[in-house]
C-alpha cells in the first residue's frame, strides 16, 4: 500500500485519504491487492474478507428499514451490484455470507448485475407512472 501511494509510512497516506482523495487511485490499489490475493497472499485475502464482512454489515444495518415487500419476490431481496468492487467478489464471498447468516431479517438474498443502463430503468419507471 505504501509503495502504491509512494509514501514512507501510514501518516503519508492521510493526504490520499482526505485532501487529495482520488477514487481511481484506490480502485487501482484494489486491483493490485486482488492480484496478490490471487497468488495466495494471506494479508490481501484477509483484507478482502474484511471487505465482505463490511458489505454484509451494511445490508444488515439497512434491513430493518427495507420495505418488507422487497423480500417477497422470487429469490428474496435483490441487491444490485454496481462498481468494480464486485470484480473481487470471489475473495469477499465467504465472509460476506458468513456475516449475513447472523441476520434473520434477510432470509433470502439475490445479488444481481444491471444488464442495461440506469436511463433504461428510469424510462421504464416513467412509463409505468404515466400508465
């Protein structure tokens, strides 16, 4: 991580986290971590495991506020997976699922990817509203 951001210690990371935050820099770091995880680097595998746990905890925190009807569809609650974080799903999956088993409010979950752009969905919803 220090090499990626060209810093000497963890304090050198602070400007990258706050003043000079560039999302693409962190995305490229994740790609590098995934490459190391692919080679079996345990620290990187553990980081992705923690990421999977964090994703599950976000869902668990939201669960009480989700309209109950969203759980009634076939496959249960649908969660749209957007962003490059999902490219590393195989490293996060086990811890995500293990953490999610602690939540009885989400009996079934279906992770989905969009097949079309958000504008198509907006047009569909607009058409539905218009009758």
